DNA sequence: TATGAATGAGGATTCATTCAT
DNA sequence: CATGAATGAATCCTCATTCAT
C-alpha cells in the first residue's frame, strides 16, 4: 500500500524547490551545491535525488514554476477587467506590486536564471518563452484597445508590449539587487502617463 | 632583456581579457576554467597568473573595462551635441547601434556579469555604479532641456532616465540571447515618439 | 494467514535468484544494483532483504546452486554407464551439450563468479571446490578404467582430469562471450580422439 | 621549454599502470578506487587524470599492455626455432614457465579482465582478439608441421590450437588463485605426450 | 619571465541497507 | 509480511592555484 503517493510527492518536491530557490538566491546556481539544498530542505542528498534526477532539473522546474507561470497568472488576474486601458494599467500595477511587496525573491531568481541562460539552452528557451507570452498578452490588450477605438489606430502593439516587458525585466535586475535610488511608484506613474499620452491622444480622449 | 615593461604588460592583459571574455560568453563565468582562458589566449596558465592574481580579478577587470566605461563613452560621444532633445535622441541611437552592430558581445557579457552579481558584491556594485552613472548622465540632459525651456517643466528627469536605462538593459538581455521577433529599430522609433510626446507637449512644440 | 511457510519461501528465493542471475549476466555483480534485482524479480527491495540478508548472499547462493551442483549432476547423469571410456565420453558430451544447448547462461555466470573470486574468498573457495570435485570425479573414472585394464596403466588420472576441467572452463570463457570461430563439436571430437589415443594405446585396443 | 615531455610521460604512465595493476589484483576493477591507485602510485588523483582521461582507460591500457602483447611475445620468442614440433613444445614450455615463474600476476589480471568483459565490450573484444591471435599462431605452427610432413595430414590445426589456448586460460584461472593440487609440470608433460601421440602417429615417427 | 605538471579539496551522483507504515 | 522512502558514506572526476625548472 503506497503510503502517500498522491501529493506527498508533490509536497516533497515543493519543499526541495523552496530550499533550492533560497540557496540559489544566495549563491547562484553554479555555486549552490546539492548538499546545500539538501541541508536547507532538511532532507538527505539521496532523498533529493528521488524527486529530481539532476541538479539541473531542480533549476528547470523552478524556472517553470516561478517564472514560467507569470504570463498565465497575469492573465488570470486581469482578464475580467473591462476596457483596454484599465487592464493595461492593472498589469503594470501588478508588476510593480509583485516586485515591491509580494515576491521580492522572484526578481533575484530571474537574475539567477539569466546567468544560466548563457550556457543552458533550456533555460534560455524558457526565459524567451515567458517573454513571448508576456508580450503577446500585453499586445493583445493593446490590439483590443485599438479595435475598440480606445487607442491610437496606428500603434504598433507588439513593439510597445516588447518595450514594456523589457523595461520590467531591466528594472527588476536593479531593484532586486537593492540598487539605491529607485522609485518604483514614480516609474509606474510616469510609464502610465507616457502610455496614455501615446496611446490615447487628445483627439481620442476628447471624444 | 630590456624591452617588455611599459605597455607590453598592458598588451598581455588585453589579450587575456579578450580571451576571457570570449570564453565567458560561451559558458558563463563559473563554468569557464582558467585553462580555457589560457588556451584561448595562447598563454600558459602560469603566465596568466602573472597578470591577474585570481580568476575573479579577470572578471572584475573585464567588468570595469567592458561595462564600466559605457557611461564615459556615451558622454564623450554626445557631449558636444547642441540641444537636449538631439542629444537624448543620439544617446538612444547609440545604444541601439551598439547593440545592433558594434558590440553584440557586450550584451552577452552584461548577462554573465549579472549572473555573478548575485553572489559577488564587487560585481554587483560595479553594475549598480554603471547604472547610476548612466542614469545621472541622461537625467542631466533632461534637466538641461527643462532648464532651457525645451522640455516639460515638471518632468522627473531621474525617473525617466531610470526607465530608459532599465529598458535598455532589459532589452539587451533578450536581444543578446537571440530572442526572435525583436525589432530594435521600431523600438527606438517608438521610444523617441513617446519621449517626445511626453517631454515636449504641444504647448512647447508650437512655440 | 496460514499458508506461506513451507516452500513458498523457497519459491520466493528462487524467483530472486533467477532475477539476480539475469541481472548479473548483464552487468556483472558489482554493477548490478539491489534495485535492479528487485525490479526484475517483481518484488520490492524490502522484500528481497527478507530472504537474503545481503547482496553478497544472493551471489553466494547463486554460486552454490548454479555452479556448485555441477559435479553432483554430472555424477548423477553418468554413474550408471558401464565402462570407463563410455562414461568419460559421456561426460564430455554432457559438457558440450550443456554449453551448447541447455544452459548457455551458466557459462556467463561462471565468468561473473570468477570476477568476484579475485576479492571474495568465499567465491574463490566455491569455484575451487567445484573444480576439485569435478576433477575428482573424472579422475575416479580414469582410475577405474586403469584398474579394469581398459586404460593405460601408467596414466596420471588426476593430471588428465585437471587438464580436462581446465580446458572445459577455458573454453567456456570464450564460448559464453560469443567468441567467433569456435567449433565445439570439432573440439569434442578431437578431445575424444586424443584421449583415446593416449589412454588406450594400440596394445590395449588390439587385445 | 618542456621539461621532460619525451619519456617522462611514458614513465609516469607506467608508474600509474603498475600501481593500478597491483590494486586491481587485490580488489578487482570495480572495487578499486581511483584514490587507491593514486595512493599506491604516489601521485595525486589530479596528476593521474593528466595521463589517463578515465579510470576505464587505465584498465584498457593495462589490458593492452599486459595481455594484448602476449601473442606477439610468444611469436618473438619462438619464431626462430626450427621444426614445428620443437616450436610447439617451446610454446607450451613458455606458457608454463610464465605462469610459474615469470609473471604470476598476469594470470590474476586475466581474471580481473574477464570479470570486466561481461559488461565492457572493449575489454571483451580485447580478450577475444588476444585469443584469436594466439590460436592463429599455434595453428600456423601445426599447419607448417603438416606441410612439412612432420604431422598427421588430416589434423585440424585450428581446433587443436583452440583447445590448447582454452586449456591454458582455464588452467590459469585456477593456478593464479592458488588452487591446491595443481601440478603444472605434469600437465605440461602429459599435454606434450598427447599432442605427440596425436600429431605424429607411429607411421610418421618411424620414417 | 614562462611553463605546465602537480595538488587536493570539493562537487554531483549512486547505492546497499534500514525502518516506519 | 511487504513496501519503498530515506540515509549518507563512498566514488569518480574537476579545477583554481602553486611552484620547480
């Protein structure tokens, strides 16, 4: 009789992933040892290898769960909002909020992942996939706004979305490493201002 | 017996740094071995250690020379341009140009450096310092524009500059790793458009 | 609750031994893991340890059952044959037949056992004991032939028997590993020819 | 300036191989650790890996040098002997002599190699190749004897040679592990006797 | 100065064995 | 009795750094 097979396994995996993340955040992937992870998770090395065949798989799973789900989550949190502009606005607020309050560690993990992306194709593809999904979603919002006559007709949705995601990740790099003098709130405000200026010119707004 | 003291040493250092960079770009810092660097540079490991006391020092020097000089270079290339807007415009063009044509490897090195920044304070400080210098310079241009009545009086120069540098680095991450579907030219165009809309509202432009 | 005590245990043991043998034949003893054996036998590792206290014990039991019984079996199959020469002839035929048709895997197991004999005294003693028993039995046949005037009086039975067993095992090594170009039938024929020439010289045969 | 490149490297290799052999003879290949070999050779593990890329390569090289050269050596030692029978006789004497006096460890190494042959194709091929070469050489002697009218015309040289080599290796197994009661001298004598009886029947001998 | 052989601690991974359920 | 998760010592191999020549 299997004692716990159903979710006991999932719990263990999660324990390991949590331990791994916290170790990775401290020393990066390469410098983190499997022993470190085992120690932090309270398991033995051997046990760890029952759940992940390789140190690399831990990283990959972490990547998938911590970063890969971002697009889906963002979508879930905003899809019910009416109006392209409010939805876009909400996306940006969520990003800032997440960075600021909710998951400050995710930012650091993004950096660790980028560090590995240089020599690990799977990691690189993972990050690029996440990027594409985020851009797609933001672009779809903008397109919707254009279609609804809410936004400037000629706006290049994909370009704008790319810039937003790029800026988000760039800012994450610095913010997550404690760069002094960053004012996320002001950046959010200015970004929204610029977007509004650009997407909804006077002509439209006045209607 | 006489020769080799003045800049022969500097040449050797540069050879090593070049070799190191190309190795780092391929496997990252941790996975690159000193033997790799020695082999690529055509020198022996022993020789290498005459110029750099530690593998880490190679990285640090590289960081300083390849990334740390960016602010200074940007400044040198643009300081003589008259007018805040043309100068700002030029900065963005230079960035895109550098990414696109001139130093495509610098982008990858930036990623490698970020990977190390997680656990290496010196690297982190280096990256943050570069960030601060770049932001300072861009902000100074904007401030100048405001002072000259060229830009919107209330614009928060430091915030805007932060956003620009953040976006630049974020885009660099993806671009340097060959993310498909990125249109740097269009991004540059749209960025300039947005900035212009924001910084020089109709009221000012009409004057 | 009642059942399983008499020979159920023996059946289990046999299942395990069969599984173990087939695993050993594939990767040798050292490389075979207890998990391998458990998997092949359809039992759990834990169950396996109820029947054998140690991986080593599995090997030892296997050695005893698969190799150690050979002398006894050979004896049983030939003891009723009248005449020393027909009996000797039959022994050689049985050996070739076994190698050829019946138990091709036994040969490979002999090799595995020899591999262990280097560092395991018990295994070594087991193989040497089997050797001694086989030699003893063959020598006893020859001695009988001499006593019966069937064979050359001065023949050194133990020496000849040793040579036969040695040759048998040597040939087994190569045959069991698929060495190309071995003609067991011809070897059997020539061996019998030589033995006959040697043991029953013309003088005797003509009588 | 390379300090010692020419044969310093070969010397080191030999040192390592000697150490490895003595370790292998004691615990077999699998149980022998690289640390064992390093310790016995007086070198560090790291040094060892400068000369052999893998533990397995040490084994393979050893196989080649200690066993693979046997056919060549046998040939060199006997090729100048006139007459097929004297040459065949000498081969057998050399084998017994080698086993007895000169290289008692080679026999044990043969066993270790066989133990690996089960799961290592290269080792298996090596042993089979050595076998084929030895058989070929002995068969060529016999063929020569037949051609010269010295031996029985119908003798199947390859079969006889196979039997001899098989017997040699089989006997080696037992002898090298100290099996009691083996009389190599008597075996040699009886083998020669049998061969002579078989290959040079009275008809030929009387001529 | 330059060389590259040597060092040896450290890291990922395996596996015989135990034991709570 | 059976299960299979857990343990952790042991193994192969790597690599930054040193130093004799």
